[in-house]
C-alpha cells in the first residue's frame, strides 16, 4: 500500500488531508495516533515527525509532513480532479487562504478548543503531575507556553480573546475572497475549501459560529461543504460521535463565558 496517513480523526489538520484524499478517491492505509494518550510522543512516531504532531503522510517510504505541504503534494502526485484553480490570481488567493489558516486560524482554534474543551478532558485523564510531564514533552516552546497558559487560565487567558479577534478577521477575509463564487476560490472545489472546512466546523462546534452571523454567505458555504464531506465514504469525517458529545457538553458548561468573550471582542 503506497499511501499511509498517520493522523487523528479529531484533528482539524488531519481532516483536511482526509478530505483531499476523498476528493481524489485515493486508497490509503491509516495509522491512528491518539493525541490525548500522548502517542505523538512515541519514539517511533518522533522519527517520522520530530515536532510530535499529526498528520504525517508516508508515500512509497518517503515521509511528508505539514498538512498544507501534504495536500499540495497529493494534488501534484494525483492531479485528477485538480484542486488548485487554473487561473493564477485565484490560485494566489487560494494560497493566501491556506497561509491564513496555517498561521492564524490553526493556533487560534487550538487555543479556543483547548480552553473550552480539551483542558477539561485532559484534567479528567491525567493527574497534575502527569499534565506537567505532558507539557514537558511538547516540542515547540511557543506551543508549550500557549497550551500551558490556556490550561491554567481557560478563556480568561489573554491568548483566548486575541484568538477570537484573529478568527473574526480571517472570517472577513474568507467572505471577501469567496464573494459570489460557488466555492472559496472560484467555481471549483479547491484545497482552500478542504482546508477551511474542518476549522470552520470546529469553530461552529465550540460555540463560536456567531462569528459569521453577519456574513450569511459564509454560513451557506459551510452548509454546502458539510454536504459534500458527508457524501465521502469516510468514517468519522468530522471526528467521532463521542468526541462531539463531549465537545457539546463542555460548550454548554462554558456558554456564559463564551458569550462574554465574544461580547468583549466583537
Ligand atoms: N503545522 C502543522 C500543525 C500540526 C498540528 O498542530 N497538529 C495537531 C493536531 S491538529 C497535533 O498533532 N497536536 C498534538 C498535540 O497537541 O500534542 C500541520 O499543519 O501539519
């Protein structure tokens, strides 16, 4: 089997790779990495991905890391159907969105998911000492610092309100680029749609869909992309049912704090 994806069903950057593989109807083998159990820190996995993050693609024994690099690679190796607009300006806009999702949305969604949901899950799975061990293993010092402060302060961490501001700016950019297009970068579904979909779905699921209340075209695009993803033959396309149940439980508990955070930032 030439394609193996090391991934987690709940991880947004793994989901975007699975969506691209589904668009191209590829056969692939999976290796599920349980992030909450810390399997990303296993020495064998660290050899594939020294940053201890998913996803990682292995194709014909070659290792490809970074989800955006992975989806560009898949589109190069399997060009049908093409997932990059043919027109250079639309292609540049697509790359602008990929960059915004990597550099701005990914850390912001990480902070907010962690503050609203994952820190409670981690606390239920690990003792304070085990949490300290977990933080020590995070390879990137910025990521470690971000996760630790959000763990301690939740939505009160300065990073959380900054994340909401960042997300509302990217939502405005997404709406502007989409304009009256059918998909984000023209009439064809592209890498930008596959990338934005899991993050926008996560933002909605953690109670922040209000960020596009005044941009109905963004809500309509998300509905269309959800229909498309739901038509793939992909198990747990958006993550497992138990994960969603857990997310909505914690979102309900934080509802008031989420409202206050949004009121303070918008
Ligand atoms: N820039 C990387 C980011 C990868 C990343 O942050 N992955 C998250 C899941 S979406 C992860 O593995 N987190 C592990 C952890 O939190 O310890 C990419 O796009 O591949």
